[in-house]
């Protein structure tokens, strides 16, 4: 690990200002992903701004019947929150499907949104990776791509967003709240929070340098069966090959987002009208522009079948 | 600013940066001055010579380093020691020793919950915390009804212990040990 300096401010504006004014500075919250990457020298910040003293750790009802989740609410606490379990089951399920108990105790809401890809070429510093080292190329395109993106990728990058929580937040139409170094707040719809790689895969999100997430807001609950189905190589503690976050009525109508398939949670709202017709009618539209590799074309079949299983689950 | 930690100069440096931190380990107050890079695991093993907690993968994948910090189990390898100013930390040494075994330690011995023993301190710290998590009503991936109180079942124990790897494969005996401790407590 490279050496770094450290500070622990006490307000969000101070924290954002500290990262804004310090070259190569990063926020650290739970640290479970950042420290992993720092040990491998994939991330080499010169300065860490510890945001654990900022508060931002409560879940509060909003005036319009929704929920405002502080950036530092731990994954364990969010999944266990009575309102989340009752009204946003898809979010509780997604959180509980991710990582391990130890990691969920540390990992935060904001940090989970910002976790980086687990593409093996991003992690292997001896390989070309445009996300880790812009301009170096992408070893994944002709490499081991079984776990990588089938849609929304580019000639520069086919990495996936690795998280589960964000997929649930996408189907819930969450909004990300931020503050920047001069104290200006803004909100970003979750659909616009994560980027597609394009020709600049080093940037995972549309956050500006020094911009700090303060909360994630959920609109009022959506009725229906809340489902998160995650297909992975082992029964627990593994990344999704494909996941489905869905809120469905008995007739199949509702909303669905897919994880494990793209650089961001993947949702095509226009296809949702066809949910009552069955999984195939939907996935044909959702994945119409898919460009799978020879190793990950199976994900298209898997996505259809996983959605089919979710539709069956909602009918019961 | 919070605590005694001051921002160091922002100038680019490859020199080690030392920061003071105070926390409680197994009931004893400890004052340390550490390189900012020091993990909580390295602080306890290398600086405090509490070598019960083990370093397996050093990347949060194996669970051998599991400690209980402020009542919660965490991977001590994936957290910086200096981020734990004022924390209450319990390692395997704090749960019990040869003459005063914690019930979970005694149950692991009775049920043969280990072979080589390398993962065992992490398994035991995790096991103690898992039973507390179930008691606190925290659901898991295998909890059928999110709104019901989770029960202590084999499926719940297996899922919740999935962050602790045992390459000897003592899993079934670990489940038996935890089940016995849970039952004795109920």
C-alpha cells in the first residue's frame, strides 16, 4: 500500500472541501472495497478523508411517504430496518444477498453505490485495463469474460457494476443526494448516477471530483411482491452472474431491473408493459442491443429464466 | 475535527505517516502511534502481540481475521486501525482463555469444530456475533419472511457463517457447536 495522510472532518461540507482541495484525495467510509484496492495498488490515494464522523447514519421517513437513507447507514442496518423490510423488501433482499455478514456490518449505503468492478483484468495490474489505466486497452474483450457485461459495454470496457443494492434502488427509482466542496447540494436520479463505459471507462459514475453522497431517497412504496433473485456460482458470498430486482403483481405487471449484465443496473422501462406476457417478451426488448462475448452469451438465457422464476414467484 | 487526529500536510510524500490512536482491546485501553496504512488486524497482531486473530487472505474473503468491534463482527484486515479511535474491540483472546473458555470455544472443542485451527479464532468470533445478530432480529438471505423474527436454524447458521472459510471443511461440526450454544442459551 502507498503511504497516505489522513483526516476526519465533522461536517459533510468540510469533507467535500477537503477532498476538493487535496490532490489525489479520496473519501473513506466502510473501506471494505477501497482498502482492498489500495493493498493491490489499484487505488493509490495520497490523502484519505474519513467520513465516519459526519453522522448521516439515520433512516428517516420523508414528507411524501418515502424514506431518506443516510449515506453512512450500514448495509446490515438498512436491511434490518423495519420500514425497509415492510415496504421495500426488494432492497432488503438485495442487501442480504450481497457480501458477508462481516462486510455488511461495515459497508455503507454510499460506499456500496461506489464500489468498483470485480472484472479480473481491473484487479490484475499486469493486464491492460482502460478503467484502471486509461489508454492501456482492455484484456477482457478477448479474455476470460464469463462474468462480464453483455450489454451497454464498449470497445474500451465490458466491466460490470458488481453490486446488488443499486439494482434494487434502480427498480425503486431512488435518488442520490450529494454536496460538493462549496456546499452546493444536488440530486441525481439513480438511472443517471452510474455511467456506461463509452470511451472513458475510468469514470464509474457522474459524480464530480470532491462531490460527496449524503443520502439516498426512496419514493413512497410500490405495491406488489418485492423480489430479488440472484444467480451465482455458489449459494452465498459471491457476485451475481445475473440478478433480477422486481416488484410484481400477480398478473405479472410491475417493474424489473437486471444486475450483473452491464456497467450499471440495467432497466428498460418501455419493456415493462409486456411483463404480463412473460419473461421472453420482456428480455427480448431489454437485451435487444446485447453484444455478448463467446463466454457470456449464457447470461441472456439466464436473465430470461431468472425473470421467469421471479414472475412465477409473484403468482403464488 | 474529531478526536486527536490532525490532518497531515497534503504535500505528496512516500514517507510513512504516523498517527496516534487509542482504543480498548479486550477491556484494556491501548495507546498506539501507527503508520496510517496499518490495518486493525496488523495493529493487534504486530503491535499488541495478540496473535490469536489470523491473517488468511488479507482481503476480506476468508474471515480468519474476524473481530468484534463495538458489538459487531468485522474483517479486521479491511479496516484501518486509526479509524477506530475510542472503539471497543474484542479478539479471540478476549472471549476466553484455556482456563476460562467461552461457551462457544468449549463447544468448538466438544464438537471438533476445527482441524488445523487456523480459521478457528475467526469462526468463533463470528459464531458468537451471529447468535447475537439472530437474537437482535437481523434477517439473512435465507430468512423466509422478512418481517418475522429470524430463528436459529441450520440454514440460518450456514448462510450467516458464509464469510468464514474453513479449508479443512469442519463446517458441519461448527454448525453443531453453534447450535448447542444457541440452545443452551435459549
